[in-house]
C-alpha cells in the first residue's frame, strides 16, 4: 500500500476509471508541499460528474482534483499524488487538490465530510506528502483571492483533529497514533494486548471483529 490514506475504510479508488481525454502530467509526491481545499459549488455531484464537466466543458484531460469528498463521507481517490491537477493555476505543480461536494456559500459541510477531511488531512500531512508545508483554501493561493472557494472554515475543522486527546499523541504518523490508542486501550483492559501488538507489527486484519470495533474507537478518540 503506497499511502496511509488508502487504509481509510471510506476511500474509494477511482484512478483510471473516470471520464478523460488524455492524461495530466506528473512530477513526484515529493514535489507536493501544499494541500488546496475546494468546494464543488454544486449541491450534488461526484468525481464522475465533475470529471465529465472538466473534460467536456473545460477541455482538460482529466478531473482537476486528487480527492473528492462526498456528503456521506466517502473519499473518492481520483489521482495519485504525483499527478499535477488543474485546480490552482500556477500552483498546480506543488498542490494536492481536495474538493468537498457542496455549495458552502449557502450550506455547511456535513459532519461526515468534516471527519473525512480530518482523516485524509492527517494522512497527507502526517507522512503521505513527505515535504508537506501548509494547507490553504483555493482563494488563498496567488491569483485566486476573488474566488468564493472553499467558503467554509476549514481551519476550524482541521484544528479539531489537532486537539490533544486523552488517548492521542500529536507527533508521529496516523499509524503511530493508532498504535498508541490501542496500547492505551489494552493497558486499561478494554481490548486484549495482542491486538495492539498486531497493529504495531502491521498484522492487523480487516476481517477481525476487533477491527470494526477499533474503527469506532478511532473515529471518536482521534477527533
């Protein structure tokens, strides 16, 4: 598995499956330093409809964004991080685009979208983008101050995931934090210590019933 975010249970891999007319250029994930937050400016839609619009109406080879987050919290994985998306003009070569479905001039992201954004951002900024520096809204990139995008307080949403919790260590990767949570739960006798050891050794099996229970724990404790 190339990236931590691919292990998130709500990620759907759509790479190569969306409408396209050619392919967008690439550099490297190491060239990506920024995360760009967008809203779709639509009340509905998904990666398929956005890709079709970008190709047929804008004349672009593929969908602009690396990720699309649906209202139900599904994260549609559209491009590898090495792909140069068409979403912030002159900053495209170093920015990963994340688009939340919705028109946030008149509505708010759903709770499921906020949690999905937090989880995805934790993975990207926590190691999947080795040279990560900062996260900005579309209208915070040079030349886009006029844009009404993303039109929601993404900083507050992301700060929620940065709050130090009883079972959470801020430093380290998402995997490290997951291990820390399981070790704490094992120490308190909530789960068997072997499950913490399995996670630490990367022997975690999604078929295990404890995996499902852990996902519930993690979503609450990593908030």
